[in-house]
């Protein structure tokens, strides 16, 4: 081959190799997965109606009760964006005083929130499949007769059974677990997808399955350790009196706070005879918890891990609403449950005698 032709041939081969390499790199770039930040980035474009300029909306993650963003409304529009740790994630979008609020399942991508022609709570939310499923479920419940809890729970069980990979199913099962008991919860949990089992909801359900004790009157109490307001570890068994009321409450619980003055009177009346109280709070905020203790003059022993419904004692004792309580005698036997007023005093007297 003449020298000139050989040089041309070599030059063309280099061009072909360069082109091939470029195509390979382009193909790799096209097939490359998005980074976690890109994959879980979300944007919510919102419209409101008659909301004053400067109103601040808060996006609060429901599991942790942490505010992840504050958003200013201008001209009845707002926008918020961020990165989800897990998609989807449930939030509350609300004003500071919760006079306006809505539960919203946020997924990666762009979502719209349109309350321009509705009230805030019934805004039309698009861009999240989980939100659509939650809306459809709530609409089905709304069509039932008022307070038909039996049918509501049947529909929830049916949804969970049909959608074992849906994050909404995990959320509902975590919420309903104390109502349904371990056998039913385990039956619904076992078919869950691995992602649902590894989710925060799944972990909470598994905690319930493994830790919950179905305490009945006559059973022995289950011991636990928890921190007091000073950060010291306290053990239930170390603080039992002749009769002890294990009281579940929270600073944000209106009925609990309303009940506290009567509980203070009962404590003062019987404490010298051996009656004691251990208050377990479902608070998230240490400041709110301590403030309520002092404001209501609750001078007995207190404990909380500041995890709300995910608190260890709450899971062990299957608390699904507060206020709630267990009365324990000096031998560690449960002698009463959910006692108030005269009923509580009568059982205290019986335990002290």
C-alpha cells in the first residue's frame, strides 16, 4: 500500500475508533441511573384561595413530626421543592396554627396542589399516585354511614390485603395495629414487599408484632426502661408503689390535660398510703412535655423517649388512643385498665387494702 494511502487509512481508522468510543460513552450516559438526589427530587406548585399574602405554610413529615420547609404564599400561589429520603413520604401541609391543613403523600417529580376552587383541606392534588390512592380510600370511607368503624376497618384490611407493596398499606397497618391485634397484623404484614417491610412503617409494625403484649386484668406487667425529663434512665419495676397507675398521655392531648387536675387530686389523696403514678408521654418535643408537667403540677415520675406512637412502652402496652392507663398492684399484677374518677379510686382503695 502506498505511503499516502496508508496514512489516510490509519487516519480514518482513528476517526472510526473515536466515533465508536463516543457512541459507547453516550450509551453509558443514557443508561446511567439518576443519582439519589435527582431521583428523589420533588417540586410542589400550589394555588390557594383568599389566603393573605405572606401566609406561611409548613411542610411537616408525619412520622418524625419535623418541619422540613416553610413556604410563603404570594398572590395565592406557592412553591416548595426538596429531596425525599424515601419516595413516597407522607407530610402535613399546614398553617402555623393548623387552621388550614391537609395530609399529602409526596413523590419524586412535579406535583400540583390546587385549592383555588375548593377549601384547603380538599385541594386537588396531582402528580402522586399514592396521594390519589389515599384520596380514593378516604372518599370510600366518607360514603359510609357516620361512625361506621367496623366497615372502615374492613375496607382498610381489604386495601392492605390487595396492595402488599403499596406504602399506603404499610402506613395504614402501622396505624391500625393496636386495634387489630397481633394475629391479624402479622397475617397482613407477612405478604408485604421487602421495601414495605424495610420502610419505617414496616419497622414499626414488626416492633408491634415482636414486642406487644396483649395485657389483660390478672396478667403480670411487662417491664421497660425509658428516660425521665433529666435524661436519666428509669425502670418501671423500680418505681412501683403498693398500687401504681401507668398513665399514657401527651402535652398536645386535650382530653389528657383536662383529666390531669382530677388525677392530681387522686394522687394527693392516696400517695401517702402507697399509691403512685408513672406518666408515659407520647410527646415529640421535650420542651412541650416539660412545660405541661410543670403547668399541670404533675409531681410524679415521668418518662418518654419522644417518639410519639412509636414509643417502646406504647408498643408494648398496645396504646392506640390517649389518655389510657393500667393499674398495677404491689405484686406486679394488672388489676385495672382505663380507669377514671370513682372507678379509679375504688380500684386504688381495693389495691391498698
